[in-house]
């Protein structure tokens, strides 16, 4: 079914809105995937907070103009599915990478984060980025470490003083 002008404008507006707030984007060639496999991919993307959309390349180029992902425009070619990480920068990469393991027909073509176009092989690095919760946990552990060390150090002062007093007491008892 051919899209009319209003449908095309709506698609461009929707993708542009998502791209303007997304953290990272992945474009993957999906030729050869069945409808069932694409449905499975969409379900996994939804669960992970990833916006997934098959868009004609000409519409995708228009939608990506003025966003951090404009760097992808020149390389958009062939049947591509776009995946945008909305909450966690590595979410789209994790979804696409794990799905591509089981489905060889899904081939990563473009990876972009922070306005930079990365090599398709960099999806591994992006997928291994910590989630928001993991990053907060690491940050809290880092911030908590000096406080814990200070508390242990301060706690050792009375402990050492108690040992010295006990040693002096033991010496006096042994001498007297």
C-alpha cells in the first residue's frame, strides 16, 4: 500500500521526535527475516524501551536531519530497520546484538551514538555499556568508598588505643 503525503509527513515527524531524544541508534538490514521473526524482534525491543521502526531511507534521511543521528544519512541504503535507545544508551545495541545471534539474516549496518558514526563492529562495545541502574550503582560505590575508608580509619584509633592500654596493663600485671 502506497503512503500518501500526510502519512509520510507523520512518519517523518514521529521518527524525528524519537531521534531527537534518543541516546543511540542502530540500523540493521533485515532482508530475509520472516514476519514472525520481525514480530519477535519488535516485542523484545518494546520490553527494553527501544523504538524500532522500518522506514524508507528517503523518509529516514528527512527524519534524522537536525538530530545527533544525521551522520547516518549518507550510509542509509537497502532495507533497514532503525532502532533507537530511548532510556539506556546500550539498549538498542543489546536487543539487536542478541537477536542477530539467533537470526543471521539481521545484519548491523550502522551504529551511532553522540553524533558519531561508529563501525558496525562497535555494536559490541555499545551493548556492553552499563544500564542506567548499573551506572548509578557503580557511581554510588565509587562515592561511598572514601567515606567507608574514613570510617574504618577513625574506628581504628580507639581500637589501637585500647590495645595499647591493654598491653600496658598486661605488662604491669606481669611485673608486679
